[in-house]
C-alpha cells in the first residue's frame, strides 16, 4: 500500500518529490524517505514522522539532486522504524551497513516479496549485510549482486527471481541520470512533461501540478527513464512502441486535494456526496446496457449481449465495497430476479467454488487497484467466467482495464482512509446495474423505470437534507466518545448499512463496534447489551419495521441505550434510553444511501471528540495494493 515517486530532471526535484509524497500519504504513513543522486553519489533522508517533517529534515540536511526517488510506507515486514524505512541502500557485499556515503544502489518498493527469506539467505551467503527486517531490502541487494554496468539489465534480471507483488523505482551511483521502474501486481505510472522531465509514481494523483500526460505500465513492464527520453519493455524484455503503452491525458487538479474550509478530508468528502452522486448520474437519461459499455477498437460494444447471456451475478469486493455489494445483492434479486452472491475477494480464490460461464462477475473497488479484488477477478476469469464488469472510481485503473465492462463512479479524489463518497457512488452504480439487468429481462416497466430515474435524480437534494442533521449527530457523538464498545443493528437492505456504520466507527474512532441483523439479537449478541454499550439502529419505514420495533424493545427491556435513525412515519419517539434522529424522508429502495450518511457523520464526530487522526487512522492505508 506504500506510495512511490521518482523523477529524472534537469532541476532540483527534492521539493517536488516530497510534494508528491504528501499527495500519496493516504497510501501509508508509518515512515517516509527520499533519496537523490547528488552528482557525487547517493544521499538520503528518512523518518518515522509524517511527510511534512521529512521536508524539514531534507532542508536541514541540504539535500539536493536532479534524479531521485521517494517513498511513504505502510508497514508489512518490519515495524515502523528508521532502519525499515525506504529508500533502502545496498553498499555491496562485505560493506558495513549504515554508511550512506558508500551506497551503490537505492530502491523504493510497494508490494510483498513472498520468497524474501530464500533470497536473503542466498545474499547473506555472498556477504551482503542486512540493516532492516523488510522484504524490500533483498531486492536492492539482489540488483547490486546482478549489476554489470547496466542498471536496466540488472533490474530485469532481478525481477526474474522475485515472487510476489512489486512496483519499484531504482537508482545506481554510477548512472546519475537514470531511473528504472518495474511493476508486477502493484500499480506504477509514468508522467511526462513538455520540458523533458519524466516521473514515476504509484498514482497519477502524486503528479498533480507536475504532469497530466500519463502512461499506465502493465503487468511485468520495466521502464528505463533518462533525461528527455524513456523506454518501456514488457515482461518478455521486448521494447514497446507508443501505441502499446499510449500516453493518456489525466487531469489531476491540485485543488481537488486541498482541504478548503473543512477540518479533515473525511468531513469534506462526506459533504461532497451530493455533488459526487450528481456527477455519477450525469448523462444518464435512460436505463440501458450502454451505461456499462467499453468501446473497443472496432467501435462495437457488448454490454447488451453480455447481459442477455447471464443467468447469475457474482460480486467480488473487500471492506466497504463488500458492503455495497451486499446491498446490491438484494436489489438485483428483487428487481431482476437473478441469483446473486457476494464474495469477500480475499477469500474467494482460496476455496473450491462452482464456476458458471453464464455468470456476470462484478468487481467493486474505489481505487481499482485493490490487490485482493484484482486477484479474485483473474481467478474468476481463469475459471472461464468471461463476463466481467468493474464498478470503479478510477477510469484508467487495472480493474477497469481488465474487465470487459465498466461503470465509472465519479466520486473524484478521495483522500480520507475511511471511504464515504466512494461508497455512496458505488451504491448508485450498483442500483443502475440492478435496473439494467431488470430491464434486460423485461422486468422493468416503463413507468417503474421513470420513477426510479426520478428518485435517483432527487438523491443529491435528499442527501443535502440528511447532511443538515449534523448538529443532532454531534450531540450523539459527544456521548459515544467515552464508550469502548457499540452495537449496530439493521434488517434487510439496511443490514449492510449497519455493518458499514460499525466499520466506520472502528476505523477512525478505535471503538470496538459490531453489526448484527436485528433478528439475530436473541441468538447471542443480546448477552452483550448493557447501559454502557450504545446500540445504533437503522430504522427505515419499510416492510420490516414492526419486526425491528420488537427488536428495539428487546434491547430496552435489558437496560440498553438505543440510538435510532428513524424514517418519517415510523412512530418511533425519543424517551428514556431511546434517542431518535428523524430522517427527512423515506426513500424506498434507495434508502440505504441516505442512511449511510448519518452513520458516517457519527463516526467522524466521535473520532474528532476522541482526538484520533481521522484521515490517517493507525495501522491502515487507503489503497490496499498488497494481499
């Protein structure tokens, strides 16, 4: 999940490298570092504080260079410590560790090397001394051991020995104006500028304000970057032409990641949801398979043909996206009468499943680079399931490129680790899919289609009314701040929303929270209920309301304190041990989208009250690009 930035330039780039890291800090913030070729050799600074501190450190140490790499880390192998921070150095065999002046090769890495223990033993036998506990350090020593005067050839040879996932950026002391990048299983892009400066990064976002001319490296690619020029070779070592790896214009406005008047990015992104949903729905005039088309070179699209052939749906996702998929399952089965299953992507490929070529495989991811989801997609494809669709926020992501069909959720840049606007736009995209599948199967009368589209278009206004509930939610949050445990309850479509609410509270406030289908209370969880454990309940005015009211009474009878998000017309009133916030309206099948928002606000304001790092919660990162 780490973030990588690198560049070859004719100007001092230390400040720009660190600026790029600041844009990538959402990927990991356990440590950070930057290394450059000074003209005399390799030099680096590293720290276990935030990137802002790294900038001050680099300035204090007068670090300057025109060729460099930088890294922000999410720890996998080895604790957050200076020795484990990137960039790593190799001083060669029999050299003393810690002598930066003698660095021959330096490297940054995102991913996991599965055979690092085997490689470490081999390299130690050759005299290489290890300064860290990371799997990354084996790569830098391996490249050094294979170097015979050409860094590209050394990296290429080293990659042949690596098992696992990686994106790397590498410098060598003896080649001061050369940067080599390689990727397998982890994202890496090239950024080009008009004045011959070339960049490498984990994400185009890192290059906002520097370059909007982006080349997305494919699996197994190795890039050779030199002043004013670059080459890309594929996994077989064949040099690729511009048509094989085309330059794409990817606007990445610096303003998109500015905080503005908000205290945290999460708060900003919660309040951006009306606009994000409006943007996602822009141009949607009718329910049609064309919404999911990717036009090929022939100009032909195949969403309609694919939807006509399928007899079931399989949704693959992780985390928040998984809960979006669980809501979608109910929509798809209710509207389209298609069997639908939802799998946790990290588990799917490790069990014996029953493939069916008539399955539509739907992958859901904010970044489109989630390693587990990508691996699950490839596994499904290997089983003969060719009808694949991505619901994704990044058009040029690996997930969007590898699926035959796609719908782009136009949430915009999401910086906060806890997903908010990405989640609600995913739900909008999945609802459009459910409607489209229903229409394909002649189960969506014209009047129903018109009514659903009208409801979708009203969503931004409905969300604005929900956001106006913030003062009442702040009052709840002040009571939650002192708690260490919480229960969340929901039924039907809203059970996944309760799960998502519990996840949000866990992520950013560090309060232990669990969600249950309300009918399951008496099958165990009710034993946990005391006055010290708040019980948050999602109470829409739907067919399950009366059942839910009975569940609420079960909690009250045992001294539990209830916090209920109740729709108008539910006749649930505040009383002793019962706190009610009235939702502005009931929104039918789209109600889960509205109910998700106050739970986001509750988690946010509880975390603020507890003084946690809302946007960068401990031990987490935004984009999960390792398994």
